[in-house]
């Protein structure tokens, strides 16, 4: 059982943040959903979490920015280290954690009563002030450019965010996450609700953002994991395994020469 791997550098030059989990257990009440996961996320790289439904990968993702504890009776044991500092230590502000570690959900969720521009700036306004010396308008433009959406919406910034297509709405949500200047970006199946053309745009965007951000994605799409990620972790649950990390390696090795037969069986479609 491979539960902890320190991965070699990808060759990207970046100042992205180190993210690591140590002895992580996640519970829903008395139910153990993620068991003893140890994992280092390479700075500036894209790490994909794969595995069948119910294996704990989305739960693990939510633990990384303390979204898991928002669920009633849910709690975490172990450590999540951001540049060596445990985010679950007493006195750590969960709101600040979620600013530093942004999250994009499976389905686009723009705020329905807000304009495109106001959607982008919602988190910045909640924080009380823009980062640095930039104006709100400059932050909105920069974030929309980073999300590869500016050219499509620059002439309709005052229209409702919900007026955009599904793929555009998802990129709007990515822009909203980027506007607060996070260090890590979490994506929970960001393209699963989108058409193939929008999916390609989201995947291209993820590749453009790598290097500047440490990115962790959950995906059921094996081809997407193979195309987009630098590293892959395979999770599994069942009678003998509760949300365990079976194997973690570079994506190229995981998809060509996995060490575990269960990994090979899942990737080749024998189960899951």
C-alpha cells in the first residue's frame, strides 16, 4: 500500500505554495470517510485525485481548505500543512484559509443577483480591501484574463453572471476564486457538467495556470487526468479500505506502469 510519496520536481519555475497532508482522517459523525492519508502536492503542479464514487477523493479535497468542517458533525484528525503551518491548529482563521486555498465546485455557481464584474469581486469585497494597490476594476480585468474569459465578457460586465453559458459561468467562478489572490486552487470535477468544447477550455485554462498556482483536481475522467495533471493519486474504498490512498506517483507512471494491480484495474476500466 503506497500512502506517502515525495515527488520529484516537474521542472516548472514558480513561487507556488507547498501543500501537504499528514496522517489525515476525515469523519462524518462516526463514519470514517478518509483514512490515514499522507500526501505532498508539488508546488506549481497539477495533482489529480481519481477513484470510484464514494472513495473519499472529494472529501479529501474539501479537507484541504477546511470546507469539510462546514458539514454538521464532520471533523478532521491529522494535519494539513501550508508552507509548513498546520491549518487545523487552534487560532487559525478558516476564512483566511479558504482565501489562501480557493475552490471551484462541480457545477458553476455564480451569484444570481450579481453582475459578471460583481461576481468576480465578491470575495475581494468580503475580505474588506483589494490585494495590493490595484483598483477593483483592475482586479476584475486581471482575474477574467487569467480565467481566459475577458475577451468574451469585456463589453457586458454589468450583465448578470447567470446570463453566460455553462462553460463561461465555470470560468467566471474560477475568476472569482483567483481574484482574492490564492496560493492553491482546488477543483472538484470542474468540467463534469460541461459540454466537450467547454471542457477543453477548462483543461487549457488549468494548464495555463499551472506554475503560478498549486492545483488539485478531482476527476472521474481518466483521459482528463492523463491530459492535464502532473501527478495522480488513486483512492479506493470497500470492505477492506475506507477512503485510502492506494497509489500516488507521476501521472505518466500511474497511467503506464502503476505499482498496484488495483490501480491498473481501475485505470483500464476493469472496475469503477
